[in-house]
C-alpha cells in the first residue's frame, strides 16, 4: 500500500496537481458544476450519482446484501417453510399446524387483499420506526430469520449483488462471507486447546481440509454466478450487457464470528488466514457480529491478540486485515468500553482498514490516533445508513467530517444493503444531502475504494483527492491511445492499478459526457 507523503511535501503535491492535471480538472469541472446545479433536486441527484463511476464497496456482508424478496422467492423454489407471524424462514418439513407454512403455497395463496409486505418488514429494517423496536435490535434480529433461505443460494446471492453493482457503475466488491467458520468452530469446540503451543492448539490437518472445502464451495459459487449472469457467452461479444454484473470484480473477506468461545474464534481466525494464503479470491479477513455483544466486549483484547499472533505466521496475509471497530455509542455500552477498540484494532491486530470507527471521540488521545491513521493510511469504511439505524448517529454527530479534517482516508460503503433496503448510490446521495460534499470529494471516495482495496499490487495514486498519480503514470492521460512504458509496466504488475486505471477511464467518459 502506497504511503501518504509527509506533510512537508504537501506544497509539492499541489504543484504537481496543478501542472500535470490541467485537462483532468477541465473534465471534472463540468461534473462539479452539474452536481452543484442539481444538489437540491433528489431525482436528478440520484440519476447523476447512479451514473457516476464508483470504485467499489469495501464493506458489504454477503448475507445481508440480498433483498428480502429474493430470500422469500428462493425459499419457495427450494421447498422451505415460512412463519408469516415472525417472518422466519425454516427448513422442511412444513406444518401449518405449527405455523410452518410452505413458502411456495404461501406465495401461491397471495390475493389482492394479502401481501408479503409484513414479511419484508420482518426480514429488513423497513418501517421499523413504526414499531416498538430499536433499529439496532431489528437489524440484528433479521439474520436468524432469513439465514436458512441463503443455504444453497450463495452463487445466486453474489449474482444479485454484483448485478446491482453493475447497474450503478461500480467496478469492485469485497464481499464478507463465513464459509467454513461453523465447521471449524465445531472442530474447535471438540478438540482445541488454547494452552498448547502454536501449531498444536488445533488439528491443522483438519483445518486444512475445511479450507479445501471452502475453496470448492467458492468454485461452485463463482460457477453459479457466471451461469446466472451468462458471463461466458457475453465474453465472446464486444460489449457485455449493461448491468449483467460479469464485469464487476468480486473478491471475498473471510469473516470471523466473534461472539463464539475464545477457542472457536481462534480457530476461525486461523481458517481466515489460511484462506487468504490459499486462494487469491480471498483477499482479507474481518471480525463480525454485534461489537456491543457481551462476549465481543469481554474478549475484544484477546481477539486482537489472536489476530496478531496468528498473523505473525502469515506475514504477507496481514496486509488484508480490516476490522469492525468502534461501532459503539454511549448508552449502548458502558463508558469503559468506549474509545479504545479502534486503537487496539490498529496497533495490536494490525488492521489496515477500520469499519465504522464511530467512537473515536472517546479515545484518550484522539488527535494522536487520527494523525497515526492519516500517516499510515488507515482507511475508514463509512456506513451512513447503518450508523443511523443501528446507532442512531447522523449528521454532525457522525465522525465522518472529523476523519476528513485530519486527512484520514475514507470511502463510503453499504454494510448490509438488503437488510437496510439501500444501495451504494443511496449512500453517496445521503453524503451529499447531509454534508454538501462537492464532486472532488465524491470522486475521492470512489477512488479510495480501489486505492485501499486488498487487491494485490501498487496503488495508482499518491493522492486521490487531487488526482496526483504515482511517478510511473504521472505523465499519462486516460485519453491517450497508449500508455508510457513505465505506466504500462505498472499495469501489468499491479491488478489494483490496472482496475484503478479502468475507473479513471470511466470517470473521464462520465465527466466528458455531461
């Protein structure tokens, strides 16, 4: 990952931007002017931001990214059952006497006077404010209700999410999944011994077998996605169908469920690192489940130490650590749990990115932490709607502006777009309407999603806001018919830079077409 230039070189950076990016400023000027004209028009603003190229979504849980309508339809197609009163989807056999109704029959019996609207509300946060339930509780209650509908459908899920991304001009997704985690948790429950030396705490041969099984599952997921999106046929044509999703690059983050026992969390962390080492599709790891959960709070430091210890055996793979940290507020948890999770994630576990980062105001040395995050390019994945629903934090109470003021890199992400009933464009629009961001800032959010992705290779930019590229490509222009030799070699060596260049080409087409 390219380091931010020292602050004393800021003037040189600005000078390079002025001298080398004059034409780029011209292209962006039209887009910036257009955005200012339509900021107060929600319809035109949505259209502008939907068309605007967005580098990627770095914080997206696959299980929560699917809309309830798809889950209900799959349940019906797969012979599963539903409980209309709770919204729960369950495995067969179905039994109407116990309120486990056939999902297929339930949909068949829908009349003009009945609907699935109540179920959709139960499986998402839609309309939660009309009920006596907090956004936090409603959000986290949905996963247990719909998880059985996802079994056997992960390829369909990736197809849905990547197709939605393509329709919004998104190039890249890092999707979190828990493949293999429950299997290794069961193994750890039966056999793990955390008091044993490293290498003997759990049966590594059994863990490797689980890793192999996960790789096979990912092969099946990718094959199903390509089948649904008809990707192999579209590869033979000059222009894949818009919105097909085939051209969206998908990578995975292995997510560790942190509300299980210490031995189970340790074993999951080991699986995550082994997956990163074994398969290029898995580019990183994360820890998931409510950060305010009793177990997550109790074991937080131990979890960070697990990552540090196991990561010491997987030095190359440590570059792919992103962690939910600081998704907490006063009142949700006691003050003693505020203000140190972000610091522990970065300085103990070695996180390169932070998800949420909401409680930074409680850190005993916040300014030192912000400076360290800026100097070491620790990106914050901002989830505006999720933070509103789960934590009830919006507007100026949100730390987003503080991160930007102190030059901490930021990108926008969705968290669980299906559960929240949103998409990434919605988050960009929310950022504009809430904070009055201009086009340059939005474009930096878009660029940052690739700049700080866990794709391999050198990043393209020295500064995503000004648009100053690394030396190899600083004299290149996206409108040129060919790249310079140095820039061409960078593209060949770095999948990350190559995808970033594609984003710049799309941004040019977007800006010049306004």
